[in-house]
C-alpha cells in the first residue's frame, strides 16, 4: 500500500513544478540523492534519452567499465587498500554486478588468509605435541595471528559499511527509475501534529517520511518499525479455512471433524500461527455449539456425521461465509478526498501554471478543512474492554498523498513472509484521466 500511495502519473516537468511549491511530486534524483555520484550519472543517462527502465543496466555497464582496472589493482595489491575510496569503488563494482560478493570478500583478505592458515596450523601442531611453551617462536606466532585476524576484520568491516552504503544508493536509483516518468508523490505529515504524538510515532515533521517509514506506520508501528509505546493492540483473527485447514465449499469429512474435535487441524497438524488461538471455539460456535463450550457426545456424533451440532442440515452458503470470515488488525484508515471532475479538468487544462496551482491549492485547503472536522469526530480513544468505560478525546495524526489522475489499479493476491495472505495493489504505468484527489492515511493511534 505504501508503494500505491507514493505513485503518481504526472510527467517529470509537472513533478518538478509541484516540488517547487513543496507539494505534490518529487522529481527523479532529488533530495538526498541530488548530489550522489551514481544518481548524477543515472540522471545524465536519463537526459541522454535512455529509457528509465533501461537505466540500471546502462549504469551497471558504466560503473563496471570505470572501476574494473582500479578494483583489480586494489585486490591484487598493486594499489593500497588504506583509503575509504578503495572500499567504495569495490562496493560499487559489486552492486553493479562486476563481481560476486563472496569473491570480493575472499580476495580482500586473500594475502593475509594464507599466512593465517599457516600460523593456525603451526600452533595446532605445537599444542598437539605439547610444545607451545617450548618453541621460542610460538608466542610470536600467537601475537601475529591475533594481529592478522584483527586486520582482516577491519578490512571486512570497512568493506561491509561501504557495501551497505552503495547498496542503499543503488536501491534508491532502482526505485526512482522503476517509477519512470510517473515519479512519486511526496508524503506530507500533518503540519500541526501534536509534538508528543509525532514523538510516539517516531516521525520527523521536518521532512517527508520514507517508503519504509510509511509502510511501518500503515502497519500500526512506529516509523522505525518499533511498537508504539502505550498503544493497545487488538489481535488479528485468521479465517477458519486458514486456521483449521478447512475446505470452505463443503462440510468437513468424518476424519477432518474427528481431528478438529481432538484438538488438531483438519489435516492432522497442530493448530498454530497468528490469529488461530480461538479457532476451535469459533468453529464449534459456527456449527451450533453455544456458549464457547466443548461439544457434547451427541453433538460430536452429529458433526462427525456431516450435520450441525443439533442434527440439522448444514447451510453451505452460511457455512462458507463463516469459515472464510477473518478479522484483520487495523493499522490505519485511508480517507480519499476527490475533487469534482469539472475541477480536475479545469486543473489539467488551465492555461497557465499559476491558475493550475491556484486550483490545486483550493483542493488542498478543502482537504485540510475536512480533516479538521474528521479529527474532532474520530479522535477519541475507547476506555476499558471494547469501550465499556466510554471514550475520551485525543490527538490524531495523518499523512497526505496528493494524486492527480485516475490510475488503473490491479489487485494482486500475495503472501507475506509469515505466510499470511493479503491483497497488493499494483498501478499500471500509463496516463490516467485528470482526477485531482488526496489520500489521507490516518494511523490507528489516538494520543490522550
């Protein structure tokens, strides 16, 4: 969702115009990448007519050709490795695809590794024969071994820092060029956000949040990925089809029901995973066993026979709805404010940039006014379990994303690293109809 919110469909000249007014879109290779050597070279390729999607490959070829002789000199010891420039060049060479990472690290320490292997062998032989205290050179071997191992570690640490920096810069270039002429919108935090709320969310209100920070905030976390202090988090609930491995379009078989009654999933495995703690009790409730109780012997027999707990027939439509129902943890809400189509057309066809920006600013002012009202309506924190103690007013924050066209979007079913299914949004890279609108992402956090 962070990628979807950050994407927009204006050409670069309009993106630069909007960036000038500190709203809307950022041009390619701006901000922190403006003075980066790789980004400058990528920008030159872009201006020379290289297609955005071809820039990473063209840049890779340029970097490899430029660094190859120097890198070989460093790794063959014809040039010194004492400077950070050496590590930076080798790191750029690696991220550009000129050399495998393992090969680079191996060659960086190759000259010392042979001697380390020799010293370790001699010391092992001396210790095996009880001669460590007898051989006069043994102490010197130990000192030399420790020094060489420390030296190797210094080399690897220096290279790893340079590699992390080069990888970050390269990834930034790929992200920007992947957006192509469509660019990215600037995420703008609420300008009058309460300082304590900004601190709790880990947000720096002096700059737009990064893509990763936005993703963390939308996931119900701080911008840095840590838990929000003092926030009560409701557990997500997985669907019974996922939690118990049930087929939603048919009733459980005799074997599957027997396994569930005995405390297992329908496939015979243990019930486990996020949101599955109450799966059995929810399933029994769906089957007509009330009160969160275990089914009686008679109810078990009915369910094993493919009927409801009371012996009635199973309504397969209701069964499918109940088995597939899930409850996701809400990390944020997305409020979308769209200008009337006539306003969007007037913005797009305005004869001057001044008129275009007057219209866009009127839209933004309307969004700001609307959010002031929204903040008073939803800025309340519930007290007690499920709000049993009422609620109290508090402060909320948000991030706005200005978009300028109706973008064709495709929903794609995905699975995250924990095996949880979710729907990803993919924007097609093509111009859309003029549609001035603003997404306001409101994290599910209220400061009281």
